[in-house]
C-alpha cells in the first residue's frame, strides 16, 4: 500500500457513512415525485444556498481551480471568477421566472413554454449532454484523488485510478437512489460545509503553520503579494511529455537542458538538483522505446502577448501574474462567456431553483450562494499560488508526498495539487480532511447531476410518454433505476478518460472539462431560456433551432478540439475549417450569439406562437400565485424534514 | 398538522386567478416591463464590467503587466479579489430592488383587481 494514509481513509469513510445515514434518514420523507426530485419545494434560502453551493462546487472547484492557478497563473484565476460570475445571469434573468412558472425540470419548462413534445425531448437531450459532460471531470477527479490518497486498487480492481472511479460511482448510486432530492439536499449542505472548511483550513495551514524548508532553513509562510512577486519574478516553467524519439533530436534535448537549468535555479542546491533531474531523464531515454513519453520541464509561452525570452532568444516566455498562458485573445473572451453564461444552463443547478418557496427566496438563495462560493473562490487561487513555492520547497527538503510525480520542482499532474499541498502543510490530518473534502465535492455534484439526468428520463420521458398513468411508487422506482443507469455510465466515462489518453492531452484537465460542460449548457439552454422568458415572439421552431445551433455546435467544436489534442488527425493537413474549429478551446463566443440569431430569424420566419401564449406569459411573469402564497404564509421555508412521513 | 390551503387556479386566455388574486395580460405586461428594465439594466452593467476585464488584458499593458503592489498587477488584483466585491454588491442591490419591485407590483395588481371588482359591482 506504499504511502497509504490511514487518517485520510478513516475520514473519507466517516464522510461516506454520514452520507448514507442521511440518505436513509431522509428516505422516510420521500414518498412522492415532488419529494424525490424537488425536496417538496420548501427549502429555505440559507439551506438551499448551502445545497446549491455544494451542488455547484464540484471537483473542478475544489481540485481544479487551485490546480489551474498552479499550472497557468492568472488564466487559472479566471476559472474562479467566471464560476462565481455565472450566478449573476441566473439571479438577473432566470431564477424568479423559472420559480414562478412552477414546473419540475428544464424540459418541463421547455414543454410548458413552447407546447410540444418535440421541444421537451430536445431539452431532455440537452440535459443529458450537459450532465454527461459534467460527470466526466467528477469521475476523473475521483480516480485521481484515490490514486494520491490510497495509491492502490482494492476489491479485485488492480488499478488505483479505476478503483476510485468505481468506489465513488457505487457510493453515489446508492445514496441518491435511496435518499432522492431530500437526502441529496441534506447531504449537499453537509458536503458543502465540509469542503469549504477543508479549503479554509488549507489556507490557514499554509499561512500560519507554514512549511519548514529544511534545505534552506526557512519557515515558508504564505504571503499573497510576496509569493506572487517571487513566483512572477522569473520565467514560468511547466511540465511536458516528450517521446524518446523527440528527445533524440539534439536541438530538442539542448532546449530541455536549458529549461531544466532554469527550473533548477529556483532550488536550494541548483547544481545537484539539475544533475539528478537530468540523470532521471537520461535513464528514461535509455530504457524507453521510441514512442515512450518522458517527463521534462519546458519554458511556458504567452499566447496573448509576445514576450522575449532572454535565455533562449525566442518569444517563449511567460510570467505567472500575467494573462495568456492558456488562452489567446479569442479564448480569453470565449472562456469568460462560457463560464458566466454556462451556470444558467446547468440543469442540476436550475432544478434547485424549483425547490425555493418563492421568487424572492430564489434571489436570496442566489445572494448567499455568491457569498459562500465567492469566499471559496478567493481562497482557491491563493492555495494554487502557495503550491508553486511550497511543493518546490518540499521537493528540496525531500518530503514531497511519494504518491505524486514531479519534474523540475513541479507536479507532473497539477490536478493532484490539493491533497499534495495539504500533506506538505498540514500532515496526514489535513490531507485526510482535504481528501474527504474532494470526495464531498464529487459526491455533491454527481448527486445533483444524477438527479437531473434521472428526472430527464424518469419524469420527462417515462411519466409523460411511456406510462402516463404510472402510480407514485412506479414513478419513484423508475427515477431510482435511472439513477443506477447513469451512475454506471459515469463510471464508464471515468474509465475512458485515461484509456483514451485525454488525461495527458490538456494541463489542469478537471477545470477544462467542467468548462466544456458549461459551454454546452451555455449553448443548448441559455439562449432558449433567455428568449423563452424575455421575448414573447419566440416560437417552438425558433427555440429548437437555437438549441441545435448552440448546443449541437458547441459539442462539435469541443470534440474536434479534443480529437486535435489527442492527435487523432493532423491539423496542418486538415481542411482549413477543421483547423479553425480545432484552434478554439471554448466556442461560446461564436455559438451563443449564433444560437440567439438562429432563434430570432427562425421565430420571425415561423411566426407560429403557441395558441395560449398569453396564458403562458401570465404564468411566467404574473404574480397572482405569489400574492396568494404570501397571503396564506406559503412563501416561507418549511424545513426540509417536514411533511408526511412513511409509516 | 394542518394542511395548507391549495391554490385552485382558474386559468383562461385573459386572466389567471388564484383565490382573490388575479393576473390579467395588462397587469402582467406592466410587471414584465418593470422587471425587464431592472434585470436588463443590471445585466448590462454586469456584462460590461466582466467583458472589460479580458479586454483590458488584451489591449492595455498598464493593466496586465505593471506591478502595483508586490506581485499584483491591476489584472491579477481585480480578477482574484475585487471582482467578488462587485458581484456581491450587484447581487445584494438587485435582490433588494427586485423585492421592492415585487411588493410595489403586487400592490398595484391587487389594486387593479379591486378596482375591476368594484367597477363590476357598481355596474351590477
């Protein structure tokens, strides 16, 4: 079991036991589909805000944001700002009208607003596409964290990564199927506060306890502006994988040597470190076949501004506190748009707005969400920056956790940063708390995604088309079966990520993949929701055109980019259109306006408004129901565990 | 435990009635226009500020390159810290204004309902 961390595993087991206990407890209160999918629609603002935050803060936020900052500097910080900013679109344009309309799910809204089964089915496809894109990074996070935490497989699965995927998949399947939305809500509240506590504790550990660098004799304590100045004072370096064949080129090998020399200059004993690292590279070259990959360190290049590298005499230069490591000028805007628009297109988040007791409560919930996640997103980039210096210090001191791989003083996989820095700054106990926090982040988000996917199939397809006369018992059974099916699908996706080599194609893969899910949601749903709510002239055909252009277009862009990164085709010889598509990391800057334009043009040409459009309009924007609820005191939260219990 | 009253809505093509509370297409249009003005004003400010940040990062060297405090550039300082204060302020003020607008519009809608009922009674 190597570097097995007993405390960490015990804490994760406690979290899992608590999760299942809450699910079993809440089962007593889940007897109708409204309970199973919407927690009875009476969740208070603070509780709902905690649950939304738990739902929202996924592996991407807990592991991915700090990792992205560690790998990409300022471009990584944008993930945090964009994830937070997304809720503004929800609160300004979506939350209250969606609650007023009073349906169960986004496909219900699509059906209610546009009046056709075809529209509902398009929305179901959109929900499933977005959810599956979002499940992928959660499962990758599960495998990665398990690998760092346990480092070995169990129960007949010999691969540590795959074990993590299976364990998380099975646990989440059980607790969502048993607890439904009430159990999931309660769990998400607990999980949110655990992961927020873990992130704050990590910051406290790196700031006040610090790390004793025995190589230099310094007590390293995180200071934001000083650390940022230190890390930005020299060229930014990053890990890369080159084949043995590539390293056989003397020019490439010489560049690797120069880069390693620069990376070594930041260590306590540069000469010794340089010799040891180059020896490792030479050994790997001598032992490897031509196509085997070797970890090296390289100078990073700014994709936004041309910066001169005085050592190489080229423009391969980048500094930590400047933009441009990941994104060129197009992607700078496109990524921001994908993040701020995508939140409003995430079905598992929108589902949560139906659980509010009133429109006003929906807005209050969103404000609290912004406070909770805002604090979290201010802290995550600090931890990412602290990691740049402290991981290096730990390598210098010879105490860096053996469960992670390093090259040139850097983590090979930045997604392993959170558990690694927790171990460095806070020992086994903090690593345990952080690892449990990582699992909490995955559980809470996966649970929301499973509920959203299950409701798309169980509620929107089975109840409406397959068996409209189904009893409550049958409906809940189908919902639970759908949860089991999608949990297995999530496990399969988790397995496929390293099997296809996607994990080595992108740095900070978790945050990247989540942003893809945001881009799909931003393309598929947000134009339809915005125009459906705010433009009476939107027709069913217009909305479908928007979903095809926005959602379908985004999926095509992402897959072409992914295939290019996996080198499945040669961009240089490909069709210029494919080359152009492949160059875009996030297509939202094109797909979102294109979807809006498609909705506008097709709606104008079509002109077939639903016959009851005035009635629909009154349901979305009218307030008679809310006035009536207020008169009878029904605009107040009733607590999650109220209502009829099972006998 | 008492069972809460259920809203037996009466829905027609010209009005929706919940108990004594009525939405007509005219009253809803009034609510819609007021809400649209508020939402789109806040939305415009939000997007203007949010998209201005990468724009400055692309175009203005003083923004992305000049260090103003330790290692902080304006770009890093705003994106990593101050942007959240902007978000909280926007969300809080919007929430308060939207609540106030809801109350105002609810009173107006009730008044419209009352006036219509009174007129019908007088005519009867």
